[in-house]
């Protein structure tokens, strides 16, 4: 059964402002007798997802789950939509239900990654990052092997939404490790910020600090790409973590709009 990917790159839809969902039902009542589930029951839900009709998709998936308690695909779809509604705690319940049926699904692990990130559970988040990196490299997960990276989380800066992307391998001649895409409240891509470690910067870094030559330390340039223009905003040296990069991006966003409320960094659990 084919799933619709949530956080696996590159076919990602930005989160957009939406009305609050009704009640999630990923913790359904005890199973009751029902007619066998057929593939066609999901056709309308998938069509609504692809057409951006998320409220209709949510209602349809809830109806399926209500009729077939514990159904993995319905649970997965509801979890994906609850992330769009900004309800990662409730989405986690759905993804865990789906995981019970599909323990090796890259899509489910991608959903868990984003949900853990947005609930502040860094330990579980990093476990999911490691799992997805393993799936990308092990030769047994074709969908993961075809992707360039993963969306770790989505957070907000005022009326903007930021998708935080971690690449499995540095991308392009600039060796981009992370990209933070910025979307407006309608879901349109405005531009991005990237952390890149190109060869020229590494040469300068090694010249200034000969002791780091041969180590895993890098100089990461922070580059913004908006309106067809690229601008270097600074650099980070050493071995920064994802959370260090995120903190730097939040600082940039706040400096650009001091009145915008930025989602707080994930709390350690």
C-alpha cells in the first residue's frame, strides 16, 4: 500500500494556516465488527490530500478509522494532517499506531521525526534522524534512497513558516548541509537560508587554524537566498549541531522582524 510521504524530501508541501481540526480519533474505541477495508475507500482521501483539501481529507480519514479502528493508513494520514494543524502530540499517537503495523516504513519514521521535533523530544528526534539516515544508506529502502534529505521540523516566525531540512550528504558545489525554507501564510516559498561549507571557506579556515586540518571541524557560511540574490550573513566554525544552526536562524529571523514571535527551540527531554 503506497503512502504519502510527510517529512521525507523532496516532495514536501509547506504547512499553511488552517482551521483547527475536530477531535482526533487515533485512540479509537475497542474494535467492533465492520466490513472489510477496501483500497477504494482511500481514493477520495488521497485525492483531497493531493488537491490541498486537508479538512476534507481529515474528515474522510477519521471516518475510515472510526469504521476500522486501528487501521494503519488512516492513522498515518490523520497524523500527517494533525502536524499541519500544529498538533504534534496528537499526531504522535497516530504515527505510533501506524508504526505498529508498518515498523519499517520510511514515511512513518519521517512523521515521527517531525512530531518528536515539534514536541521538544530531542532524544527521540535524534533517534529518528539516525533511523532515516540508515534507511537512506542501507540499500533496502528505495524511497529513502531516492531522497536527498529529511525535514526535521516546521516552526513559525510571525506569519512565516520555516521548514528545516537536513541533507544526508552535502549538496552542490557549495556543500550545503542544512537549508531553512521560508514560506508565507499562503504556503508560497519566499526564499531560504542555507549553511554551506564550500572548499574556499575550508581553505581559509585551515589557514587561520592549522590545528583543525584533517579533523571533522568545518567553517559553515550562513547564506540567504531571496529574490534571486545570495548574501552571506556570517559563519559558524567547528562542529555545530542542528540545534546550533536552528538557534542561529531564529536569531536572524528575529533581527529581521523584532516584533515577530518565533517558535521556541525544542526543549530537551
